[in-house]
């Protein structure tokens, strides 16, 4: 047993570490870390109604351009959290011009934009823009989570706009066992929500995600926070990740309802009944090379949900990698930088079309 005096000393020491860590976090926030790694785009191009395409130019262009199709429910700063934890910088260092989708806050009228609008005019428009800027060569695609799902839809409807794909933690089968998010979404009447509320608040959506893993995201994370006191880099990383976790854009009502209904509730992508842009999305017609990276302990995209791609894809050049970590670990862990980034770069290094 721990003696009462010892317990009191340990509690007091924990409080002191917490105070120091909070003070250091305040100082880190005051240093304006909002750039999340400080990579600055050379240009911003407006595509469609609510998409900005951030353009990053390498010092020496020597590789195929990469279009990063990011999820619509978060901001892309996690891809360049720090110089040591970045997917963006290695691409630039390898000579790839990088185009990053950055979804802007929806205005009131955007509540009526469908998922078709986002795929055809925003994502398709971005891919066409990159193709036009690079002598007609289609870009490589880096698809992030929901963005990877939409990248597959783009490859089905606009094959000429896609060269090769690397997908990170991308759901394909939305009805796999153990998919907590899917089970939760089945019970939500999205039509009633959007008819009542219009565009969906990011705070509401964040609460849904936190509900999937409340102790880890609300309890353990903050109980462990004092342990990084006096480690400036760790504190700065913590502040940046906090900003990313809770700084999400609101969601355009119609597009969110359509994605939730067609993908999560109906599982239409794997059933072959999904229609977007007037076409049926047929995974068995997607023939471009695909590298599919998923996480073994992912609570948002279970491994089986991502692995399902291999059962439905037509590409003869398909590979998958199981990463021994969680959803966020794919983006910010040191092992991801040493294991996953080099394999993605190797995949993109193949000869362009």
C-alpha cells in the first residue's frame, strides 16, 4: 500500500507538473503555431464553391504532381504538424509539386450542395487544374480518410484525371463488424437534422467522434499531459494537435447527409448501387495502381473497412500495408515517417502516364 504521506506528495508533484505544462502550453500557443509546421503555399486557387487548392512548389520539380484529397470533416494541418512529422515536406523534397485540398467554411447557400457537386466541380475540378498545369499529365492522388473514398469515386468517374493512388486509412466497406461509427450513424435521421438545422456544426460532429473513444480522448490524454512538462517540443506538438482536433469546418448539409446515407447507412459503394455525377461508381472498373495503407488499431476506420478495397478493385497493381498503430499514428508518429512515407514516395516514383 502507498502511505498517505507518499500519496499526498505524488499528488502535489502531479499538480506542479500540470501547472508548468499549462503555462508552457499558453506560451506555445502565443507563439502562433497555427501554421502547423510553417509550410506556406506559393499560391491558392479557388475551385468550385468552397474548395481552395493550396499549391506548394518544390525547389526542383522532378516528379509527378501529387494532389492530396483531404477529408471534408477536418482541416489538413495534421499533414504538416511539424518539420519532423509531416507528409507534405517529404513530397516536396522528392521533387513533387503538391496540391492540397482545403475545404472552406460553407455559407448558408452551400447547404444545398450535393456530394455530386463536390466530386464533379471541386475534386474533379482540382484534378483537372493540376493536369492542365502539368502538360496534360494526370496527378498522383494521396487520399486521406474520407478523401480517399472520394478519390476512388473520382477514379471511377474520371479515370483520365488519376495516375496512381495512395490511400491512407480510407473506408470502403462501411458495414464491417466492430465499426462503431457505422453503428452510431445507422440511428441518425440526417434528413431531419439538415431540414431543421441546415449546415451541420463542427462541434456536433466532433462530439460524435469523441463519443467513440471518450476515455482516451478526454480522460487519459489530459491525465498524461503533465508528464510532458519541461519538454517544449512535446508541449508545442500537443497544442498543435489540440488545435487540429477541435478546429474543424462546419459541414454542408446536403453533402454530409448524402455521404452518411449512401456510404454508411446503405453501404452503396461495395454494393455497386452508388450513383454520383450521373454515373454508377464501379470499383471493379478502377484500374489505376493503388497502395492502400490502413491502421491495425484504428477506431474510426477499422482494418476490415479499408481492406475491403482489395476485394472489389480491378487494378492488377494493388498493394496494401497494415500499420501497427492507430488512426492518428498514420499521420504524426515517428514510425509513420520512417516506414510509411518512404513506401508512399516509392509508389509515386513510378513512371507517369
